[in-house]
């Protein structure tokens, strides 16, 4: 997945600006304000976007971490999207799965794993 204007050394502010532009907003703040002011419409659009394979950004509350997380539907994941998230998200890559599925593929609960 390529978004014009981004590369391996892009700063977070560059990513925010380009994502805001992709959704038709002049700035990151304008995008966040729109999402906060029109939550129902934004949620419907996010669900539609996820179904069509687009990534969305899920924002934490400003009183919490005040950050955004990239979210996408697992059936739409590909190497380019993972590369984009790991390059521009600069955080932990998380996958939600049931305990039964994790057990089947050999992933232990983090509490049981001793980290050194």
C-alpha cells in the first residue's frame, strides 16, 4: 500500500497531514474534530471503509494516551499494509484473537511468558 508523499523516513506529522488530506480535510486537527463531532456518521463510514479494505485510525481520548491506532479488518491484511503500519505507526502491532485460536497456533498468554 503506497500513500503518495510518504517514505521510510516520514515523520508522524507528515503521516497525519497526508491521512487528513486523503479524507478531504485541511489538517489533522480538522479530521479529529470532524470525527469527534459526528461520531455516528464517522462510525458508519469507518465500518464501511474497513469492509472495503481501507485502514482507519481509532483515537484514544485526549485524557488518556491521546494517540491514534491503525485498525483494519484481518481478512484485508496484506504485507504492504503491515509494512505501512510498522513503518508509520511506530508502535506495537497487535492482533485480536480468541484464546482457542492462539492455543492452536502456539501463542502463549503474555502473563505466562517470562520476559528478560
